[in-house]
C-alpha cells in the first residue's frame, strides 16, 4: 500500500534518490533536468534512435495499439519532448487536434513544434493545466524518472482522464541479471556518451545520457510504481517488460 500521511493524503514518492553528482539538493532537480533537456533537445531524436538501435518508432506504435489507443480518442502526451510518442499517435490516425503535448522544457517543445502541428503546453505532470475528465488516454514516454513525485503525478493523470480512461507509461528498467546490467551500464554510461560526443556538437547531450543511466540505475522498483498507480485510483494496473528492459505500465479509470 502507498504510505498515508495523517490527513490520509498519499505521501510523496520520488522516483529515485537525490543524485548529488548532478545537482546538490532535491530543490535543484527540476531546474537541472529542464535546463539539461533544453540544451540537448536538438540531439534528442538521434539519441533516442541510437539507444534503441533504430527500433523506437515501431515499438512506440505497437505499445499504444496494445494499450487500446484508437482513432477518435483525445490523448494527453505528458513529457512529450520532441514529440516521438505524439508522432506514433498521429501515425495511428489520431487527429492532430486530438493530441495534446505537455513538457517543462521549452527547448524540447520548440523541436517538437518544428515537425508537427499539435497543441503544445509548457508545464509539469504533477500540476496538469487541464480540467477534470478532459482526455480518453494519457501516455508518458521515458520520463517517469524525471518527475518530483510519482504519487502526485498519477493522481493528476487519474483526475484528467474520462471514465473509462486509460494510462500507459513507457519506461526503461534496469535489467535483473548481472550480465544484462553490466552491458546496459557500459552502453549507456560509456559507449553511447562517447559516440554522442563524436556525433553531435552539444556536450550536454552526452551529459544527458549519463544522467539517464543514473536515473535508470536508481529508479524505484516496478512494484512501487504499480502501488503508486493503484493508490491514485487506477484499476487493473499491470506491468509488462520487453527485451528485459522496456517496461510498460498500464491502468484504467473505470
């Protein structure tokens, strides 16, 4: 169960410990993350393709399809970034005015805006600027590790969903095997940052990958994430993995 405070409100649940090797205190995390993504925005699509060995586009679409996204639904893409998940929804014939993207990084939103004409809003997932029951489907792609409070995030997701509504969260989870963990650590912490320094002109892009690995290595367990989703009111919560590292969290608002 999610721990409760004295007023029966779920306590905050950070996705990982304070990473003092990148920022000095929890209060500085949001600013550090936003600025880091701002500076690395122009390289993000390249890095996403490199991390997935070119399979990212087909995987996102398959995940959305299996989670029940259908034409005619109104979709909120939280932490939309450069719009890779939003594009997968558009590829499934969701209307451009039916996909709303939200992200705290102005740089990422600017890159997103270059490639598609969807409504884009600067903001945080824990304080969604939308009315209750505004969307049929909420999705977040690979950004769960960058928020301040998972309990507050899921409460907001539940609030803005219609009944019935669905949530899909895509994440990268550290491998359970020692060999898999060592390989992933080497690739994301050493090899890919090295290739990024060679292939891009922005040194912060390599720093983003190093931070990416740190958040993966330190992230709370899938069980804790499912517990927080259920504590926010989601039903039929489930977790699936692919290739040992790609996690899909799903839940329903009935």
